C-alpha cells in the first residue's frame, strides 16, 4: 500500500471515514445518478450513475493529487463550482486528503471570494 493510500485510509473518524465505510459495505450499489447532455445534442438529458466503488476511485485520485500537490492535513482547499456530481467527488476528495473544503459559489464576486479565501 502506498504512503498516500495509508494516509487516506487511516484518518480519524470523519465524513471521509463514513464515505469509505459506505464504499466498503456496498461497493457495487449505485451511489450517484447525474444528468449528462444527450449525445445527439437535442432532447432531455441522459442520466449516468456511479457505484460507490467508482466514486471511491475518483475520490481517491483527487485526494492523492491534492496530497501530491502539497495539501496538508487540516489545510483549507477552495472549491468553486456549480452544483454537480464533480463537486461532491471533489469535496469528498478534499476530506479524504485530510483537508477542509472552503466553498466559493460561482456567483460570488471577486471581493467576497478574496474575503472567503483569506
């Protein structure tokens, strides 16, 4: 097991721990269903889903990337995004890296963003 994987899996109980426990309990169950534009470009959105195992794979990759970039435990990581499945996965990745999510909504202006980030 890599050092990064060990760090991720040995965090104290948290939302990240609950996520990992859910993944272990039901890896093949549907975790998220989200809209995607239709391939034709016309008509209603199609829907895709992620299992808990697929979500965990993405979350671990995000957490490992953040750790590799130098994010330290309890450090704040800003997340600016509209509501979408990638927001959820990134939030969980931040938590699995031991950091804390600082949310900046897309409609937040520059002055408010600077205040939040400081």
